[in-house]
């Protein structure tokens, strides 16, 4: 109780400590503890660019003087001359700290941050620390950082990042509610939707066909290990690391190799001994042939030649003499997706059709990781043009450019980049703004499933629907295709996915529930004409978001700042974060702050006039502007 608490500040160049403030009572209106007043035999100054003292409340550059100043930077005369100067009026030797501060009415100095955070925007010199200090005065803001982003020659603007204060954060958020009874009725209608039966011969990847693919993979595996000279003698012993060192298999295929060894164990070729694997039977140089039944099944599918090519060139792919991406061509891959997802897309269409028929008003749809758009192509004809707003998104501009050409006949389409591993609001997407989200074979790709589902849920309106296609049974043959591609092994939630990134239907439903979805269901595929060709392992799941959502309302904060700051100091974007990113020594890591994607929020937001009234209004505005 008798302890006296004192805040100290200063710089290494001025003997570490040069200013102090005894902390007694802390005024709740303060945004920080005052920097204070200089220690004995030292001086502190708040000066403008011409070395004139700044008035009370006016920010300026902080300079230290007195007997604590260092002599020089060791063997760096240029830096010494730059930072240690003589005041042009008083002749006092001063050190320029690079920090900003201002005098308070009681004579103490308030620290405002680094001068590096002062920016010039549209002709105005702005102290970012002043905006941050004003933000922190709002009871709903716990932490705040402001930065300037963008091209100075085109659209440089301010972005405010804030961590909401617990208990007071409701002042910054808006609560939206969907009638629970109406939401449940909608859900039952979607669950009751029945897909149409696909035409015979278009059943996609069937059970029998998977057996043929898996047989090809096993033959390719034996052939590859034999070509590497591995497990050719009974009793031969190898560890995973020794195999990679001996063969030159690329490090990104470590998980692939682990799965391959487990396959050889399951087939009785090798056994495990601790961290090593012992040969039980010499591996043969297997032939890559298809049984006659496989040949007949393959005749129904186009674009499958790459799988055979992958099997033949597996040693070169694993050692990266041939990159796995070279096996995929723009012509073959879309065909494979359309064929393989034939049944799944039929189920998706049934759900979308039910949603359209049982809904009044506009329908906002977001497709994430849309890729080649095989699901998009199936869904678009079902949508009413005048009432649909469809956002086709992916992480690659390649797919967006392709889709703009592919779907040019649909005027309600929008295209934009969206990374599910980053906060959507930081990428220009309004939270809780979509009625339906489509995700075809993409939600297993990100590093962590839980984080991805959080971002998906953040984009859904109250009671909104997620429809997803997922590979829910890992087929060994995947390691001749998707398992070889960069990105397949990106997952880091190994407690959930220890060996590969795919989840079963039951695991997906558990993850959806943990994320906050109130309902989830697996949609059964349409019955095929031939029971032997019923689909296996590519499933459609639907999930419904919570009936009550809470989302950030930046206009409230904008109105608050507008009453305290001039218009040119108001941020153009506000981004809420659960915590500010920090450097190793605990300071805010400004380089790690997510930059809002202008492509999503500005360039991709245009909607052409669709009615006579809209056309007339647009023409009037064109004349006026």
C-alpha cells in the first residue's frame, strides 16, 4: 500500500530515462498515462518543423536535451548529425526522438506515438495518433490503430482497426433477428427437397470406378517404390526420413509418403517397427493396366487421361522433376469436375430450387472457392434474374477472368477475390449479408476448419443457408490427383485431421455445430439407374446459421468521430479484430494488419440498371455529374 508507482520514458540516446510521471489517481477520461515532465538536469521539448514550441494540446515533435545526451552514434557521423542537432535560437544540443507529443494544461506532456505515423493525405498533414486517441475515447473501443493504405497517386485512404471493449461493444453493433418459426419452415422445405435422377451414364464417380482408380494407385505405388529401389529384399528396413533422403522426394510430399507407407502396410507388403518400416514381401514392378470393367466405365468419362498420366509419371512428380500442376490443363479439369460432381450438383440444384420457390424478395448468393464453376453452371439457370445478386469468388484472378467470360449471359453476376482464411470484412465484404453460400469442394482446403467456418458464418444473414459439396471418404486414388497438388497438405489442425484434410459427414456436422450453425443435414443423392453405380464419398451437406446475428455498424463510429475531428481525418474503412497483431517484443505489428481489398469493395460493386426507372435515374445522374 505504501508503494509509489512512477512511469518513466525516454530514449537510449539520452541515458534511457529522461521524463517521468508519478501515477496516483487515473482519470477515466485519459487515453494513456501522461508522459510527464523532464527529470532533473534534462529537458523535454514539443516543437514544430521550424523548432518553435507548440501550444497546449497541439501535437509536435519530441526533443530531449540536457546532460543525459549521448556523444554520438559509434562510427556513424551521418546518423549523429541527423538525430543530434543544435536549436537554431537557443543553441541547446537536442536529440530528435522521432516521437510525437503535446503539452497538457497542467504542464505535463502527453505521448502520441511515432512521427512515422504522421501522414499527408489530400494535402492535409494528419497525426494518426490523434485519430487513435479520439477512437479510444469511445466507450465501445478497447484498442485502436489507424493506418494509411493505398496508392498515393490514386486512392490513398485511412483505415481504422479496433478491438471492441467487452461490455460496451453493443454500442458499435446492430442486432438482426429472423423469425424462428419462419426459419424452421424454410429449413424443413430445404431438407424435403429431392434431387432429380441423373441420366444413365452420367452418374459420376461410382463405387466400381473408385475401385478401378484405387487399383491403379496401388499399382503405381508398387511401381514407383520399385523404381526407387525400395523394399526389394525381405527384412529391408527404412524410416520415412531415410526414404526421402535416398529418393529425393520433395519435402512437401511428406504426408503423401506417410499415407503411401500405410497403404503398403494394409496390403501386407511391409510392417512397422517403431519409426521404421520392414519389408515382408519384395515389391514388384507392377503393370499399369485397367481391367475390362474399368475400361468400360472409363468410356463414359471424358478428361480422365490425366489420372493414368499421373500414375506413369509418379516418380518424376514426387521428386519434382515434373511439377504436379503440369498434369492439369484448362480443358481437362472442368470436365472432370462436371462429371465427378454430377450427382452432387443435382442435390445442390434441388436445395437451391426449393429456396427460390419458397422465398419472396431478393436472393443474395455467395459462392466461395468457385474455381472452374461446375456448380455455378448447374445452379444459374434456376435463379430469377430480377431478384438475384450472385457473387462468384475465388482466391485466384484466373478463375474470375474465366468466369466473367463463361457466365457473361447472366447480368446479376459479380466477381471478386475472397480468402476464407482472412476476415471477410477486411476484404470488403459486408458481414451477415448473404442468404445462401455455396462451397463446392473447398471448405477442406484452408489451414483450420474452425476458423474457416467462423468466417463463413460471419457472412450469412440470420437463418442463412450454407450448401457444401465435400469429398467425405478418402479414396487412395486421391493421391494420384488432388493429393499431389500444392495446397492439399496445408491443414494445421492435426488434432482434427491427422493424416489428410478430408472429413467424414459426421465430422463435418460436428464442426458445423461447434461453429454455431443451428441445423445441418446430409442430402442424399438421386438414385442411379444402375445400383452398382451409386455415388460414394462425394456428399452434399446443408447447414443453417443462427436466427440472431450481431454485426459491426461502422456508421455509428463514423458519426462519433465526425463530431470531434475534421472530415479529412475520418477513416474510409473500419475493421474489427479480436486482438491487434503484435511483434515479438509486444508492440503493434502494423505490417500484419489486414488491408481491405479495394477490388472487392469498390471495383466489383457495380450493378447495371435493370428496370426502366433505374435506367432513367442513371441517365439523370450522368447528365448532372
